[in-house]
């Protein structure tokens, strides 16, 4: 009967652990997250620039080179998501893997893969757009709005 | 060599901003919000003429982040408006982004069918 209530002990331990976590966790996590995001995001853009510089050196027009670079990066993002490497990298790199267009490809493939059991039409085919859909909706909506503003002010 | 370094710097900086937004708004802002936010911000900044200078400095460091995709949509729209007026406002964005969107859909579908999620 001298033994302290184990439930109470547990509560104190949890409290202490939380306090410790609050002290230690936030700041260093944000700093390392940022270093990872900057480095990985930068490297992805750097790879794209290497591809684009090569295409430009073959005499390709700037618009075509830029298009093929984007398409190549989308393909790589999709492929590495399929293999399972991209999401592993994403756990550390965070926004460094989300913000580049490879992250757009990642969002498409990752959500589509998850819903394969719902079929290839309304599973994979529909879930492909669970993140890409809203992204395109807002992108197009803003672009059309800006276009209409220009029409309005030039006429 | 300079263009490659600048792509690293500008691309890295844009990703760093995204990471800061996510870390300071946890857990309200998801990766999906980041994608939507970046394409919207890119399209708006492009319309104000503020994104092209970033592309001139950073090359793919500015075009590969999703804000660059928004920039592409807006510039495609504005160019088409000059040629075709109001029809261009509707057709320009999709025309400019056609290759990227088609690639994302087709590659995305094929790869999602071939591979299975881990774990």
C-alpha cells in the first residue's frame, strides 16, 4: 500500500515528457526543416537548369526547351514517387519536395496509387485529381481573370 | 555555370518560404494548400509583372516551382488576349501549359497503375 498510484505516476511522466518536448523540439526542428527544404528544393531546380541548358545548347527555342524541361521533371517526379523514393525524401525535405513541379507530379501519383482498389477508372482515374484538381482550378481561374482584366482595360 | 547556381539559390529560396509557411501554420496548411497557394501566387505576381524578373534571375529556379506554372498560365493568357481578345483569355492558359498538364495526367496515370504504394 506504500506504492504510489501507478496512474498518477504515469501522468507525471507524461507531463514531464511534454514539458521537455516543448523546450527542445520546435526551434531546432524548424531550422533543420528549412535547411533541408532549401537544399533539396534548390538541387531539384538545379537539375532542371542543367537539362534546360543542355536543350538550349542544341539550338532549341527557349519556350520549347522550357516545356521539355518541365515535362522531364514531371516524369521524374512521377517515377520516383512510384518507386517510393520521393516520399521518403519528402519526409525530410518537406516543402523542398512539394513546391517544385516534381511535387505536383508526386501529389498526382501518390493519391492515385492509394485508391487502386477502387478501380482503374473511378479509383486511379478520379483520385489523380484530388490535389491536382484544386491546383489547376485556382491557377486557371486567376489566369482567366487577369486575361479578362486586360481585355477590359485595352478595349 | 552561373545559371545553374542561380537556379539552386532562387529555387531553394522559394522552397524555404514554403517550409516556413508550413512550419508556422502547422497543421492548418497541408502540402495541397502549398501547391494551390503557389500556383495562385505565381499567377497573380505574373499579372502584376513581378514574376518575370525572378525568372530572368533564377531561370528554372523560378519556373520549376509551382509558382512558375502559375506564371506560365498568366503569360499564356495575356499573350493570347493580345491576339484574339476575349477568346484568348479562355484559350491562352491551357495552350501554354498543355504539355505540362498532359504529361502530368498521362505519366501520372501510367505510373500509378504500374507501381503500388509502399507499406
